């Protein structure tokens, strides 16, 4: 989450918005945002409704969402996704920005 904060302004240059989903309660999510100094939205999903809909719940057998990134169009279709194979498997910032740049040029 902190890594994405570092490039949040780049997202905005491409008219893209960053939204994270947390399986924590609203209070825990708000505290996390404050502690990490996040400027983008983090939405609570304590029941896992959203992460289950996107098929990333409990893939690692740990009862939580697998680290994942989805780049969505304004029509809410998935244009690109990355689903981690471990708790620490996340794409680098440049990979995410590269995909946003590609999509913004279409």
C-alpha cells in the first residue's frame, strides 16, 4: 500500500484513480490509512464480498484476500490484473504504471 502511495500522483496524471480494498473493519481501515499516510481510498470489505466477487479470496489458504491489482475501465471491465502467488508477490510500481500508460493511449 505504501509503495502505491509513492506513485499515486502518477496515476492522477493519466486520469486514473487508485482504490484499495481491505478486509478489515471500517475503523481498522481508517486507522491503517492514517498510520500509513495514504491519500488514496481504501475501502473496508470485512465480509469479503468484493474480494470473493473478484476471485481473490483465500487463494493462499490464509482466509484473506490474495495481493492483487485490477485495472478497470470506466465501464467497470477488467483491463489488466495481477494476482500474487504469495503474500509478498506484488507487481512493481513501474509495471503498474506501464499498464496504465498503455491503456491511456488506447
